[in-house]
C-alpha cells in the first residue's frame, strides 16, 4: 500500500498562488492516474484535477479550476504537484491527492488546508 503525504497549503489572499505537493511512499504505482481532490466544510470531496501515469501524462481538470490550476507529476520522485493560481475564496478546502478514475483508492492522507481570504 502506498502512503500519501500532502503539503504546501496555507493562507493566501484572493488572487494569490500556492503550489501543493504530494509525496508517495510504499507501493506507489507510477502508471496509475492520480488526482487532486478537495473537500470544503459540509461538502463532499470532489476531484479537481487528474493526470495519467503514462503516455506523457495527460491532464484533466474541473471547469471550476480550468485555466487556474495545473497538475503535474514526477514519477521518479513519486511526487504529484498542483499549481494553483488566481485563487478565490471558493477554493478554500482541504486538498488531498489519491488515485483517480477508480474507486480502489490508496489510504487517504491528512490533506493540506488551503484558505483564501477575500
């Protein structure tokens, strides 16, 4: 089983930027599609961006973050990143990384909190 640790969150003003990192250890498979998810208080966890593990790393993102968030990965380092620009208060949430395009998730990490002040 892989273990996932997210970091890079913080408090930023509207319009600011953050770069989130996710480092994996254990049995992390580089061919799996990985996504960044977020969960705001009182809401369900949602997938905001994903990147495939092969074929050059094709990406996809939710319409709410398209053009503002960029996902990338470094398989050699077992790292996945989320560059977040033009942050808005509605982006406030706890952010997690995990497998995408499957329900066979790795154990969820603790996530990293992103708070955007207006």
